[in-house]
């Protein structure tokens, strides 16, 4: 019982600290779980737990460092200015079109199943456009998060985990959810349009011409960077390099951290052959990279301590025990309704391999098939929930790449992501997915 109380208190305190901005995420993610471990009498094990957690997060942290450097260099050489201009010509200057375009781009990039890759490609490409028009960066983070969150696929992590955990095939889980997902995507694009329309009104652009495809005069100057760093003659080579980096990440041929490391090295050697130039470019982008890496490593420490102390397992067992017997036959609907908030409490491995089998076992006593439990979980647990969960690196990527505070991103995006989850839950119920 003590373990459950401390685990719940740790999570609530962490979420309160981050959402209220009373302390930085880095401080909260390190100190709060460490104090919890001390309270449990496991203070001597904290170093081991932290090292294990950091080991799991290291590839993501490395990927983030080199992604920041790579896209920073591409901005320095002037690659993004015409690309952003091209996007403007496609969507015009109406925020309601831009937000829908953001969702569409995120949806396409996320077809590879990697949320990190989706955000690493989508947000740096569109953030200059949002800044140019004065749009709220929280809208950028939210629309990209919604599109990636609803886009769960047979090869994405939650689906694969659910299938492996309950010994089911991915097609058995996913195929009945296709229409449910389509309803979710309708919600995503409708919500994205609304957020863009709201930005139009805030910025006084409600009466902007819908077919305005002109490139704003200031965009080239604002995003071209320092003329001394521009490399217009190398534009084709830099474009080819960027496309190759993105293609390699999407194809899964190599780990993203390796792709970005090689891409950064080639970009530096190609555009800035002198060692002094290379050092200057790295130093220019190092502050942004290192700040978020510190938070990512702190997140690794948090998950390492939370798993190592057994707090995750204790919460799982306690959560299942709280389900009243009369709710048994309705477990899929109940689980789907709370699946998204559960992403704030359980990391994907702990939930799908620790909590889900227990829930399925309980549901089985009431004649509920395991596949229904798996489908219910997929409607929110680390799907719509992963871009805002403090237990996933993707959340920190979204906030860092968008240039907003983690708490600001969570406060703005959680209601919309939860809404998407509830809409899909309603659709699944209406379509009979959870029927016996």
C-alpha cells in the first residue's frame, strides 16, 4: 500500500510541478523520483536505476542533438527559405489552411510509425512559417501532435506491443479500427481548421484572400540567415542531402541517430570546410540542443527510477483492483475512455506488458475477448497520449522543436488530444467494435 501511495504522489507532484511551471522539467524529473526512492528505502539503488533509464533514452538524446545541428545548418545555408516560401504558395497566408497543412504533413511523415521522426521533420519545416505570420507555436505543436497521435498503424509501437502482450495478430486488432481511425482523422482536420480559424481572428486575418499565394516580402530576409553563411550554389546538394536524410529515417534502413550524425558531418564538410567555420556553426546551435538533451536524460532518469523501484507495477495492480465488479462487461469502453490520460501515468512498455495483460485477465472473467481490451487501449494509451506524456521523449521533442515550454504544450494540447480519443471511443461504440 505504501508503494502505491508514494507512486501516485510522485506522479501527481511531477505533473503539478511541470504544468504549473514552478520548477523546470529537468529539476522535477530528477529530484521528485529520487526523493520517492529515498522514501521507499531504495536510495542506494537510485544510481543503478538512473543509469539503466539513461541507457534506454541515449539514442533519442543523440538523435535530438544531431537533428538540431543538422536542421540548424540547413537553415544557415539558406535551404529553408525557399522551402517555406513554397509551402506558403501552396497554402496561402490563411492560418486555417496552414494548420490543416500541418496536420496533413505530420500524418504523411508519421506513416513510418515513428513519432520522433514525424516531429523532427514536420515542426522545423513549418515553424518559420508560423513565426512569419505571428501564429501561436502551441498550435503548431498541437496540430502535429493530433495527427501523429490518431495515426496508429499495424507497425506502430502501441499496436505491436498490444499484439505481443496478449498474443494476438496486429491485423486482428487493427482492421476493425480502420473506420474508427477515419472518424478520428476527421476530428483532427476539423480541430486543426478551427485552431487556424481562431488564429485568423486573433491576428486580424479573417478576411484574407483564400487564394493569396504570394510570398511575403520579409520571408526571405527573415529566414535566409547571415549572408556570410549562405551557400546558394550548394542548394541542390543540400536539398539532396536533406531528402536523403529524411528518406533514410522514414525507410528505417538505419537508426535515426546514425542518420542525423552522418547527415550533420556531411553538411558541415560540404558547406563549411574550414574547422573554424564548423566549430562556429556547432556552437551557434549548441545551446538549444543541450538544453533539451538535459531534459531528455532527466526523463530517462525518471523512467528508470519509476520502473526500478516497482512503482509502475504497484500502480498497475492497484488500478485494476479498483474496478467494480458491475463494470466488468464494460471494461473496453471504460478503458478506451481513460486510455489517453493513462499515458500520463504509464510508459508504453509498462502499460502494454504490465497493465494490459492484467486488465485482459479481469475482463475475461466477464466474457470480454482480449482483442477488445487491446483495441480499447489503442484509442488513447500512447497513441493520442504519447505527444504530451512526460514518460515519452517525443513530448520533449515537440516542445523543444516548437520553442515552447513543456507545461504550455501540455495545457494547450491535452484537451484536444483527449477529445480525439473520446471521439474515437464514441465511434468504436457506435460501430459495434466493443460489442460481445
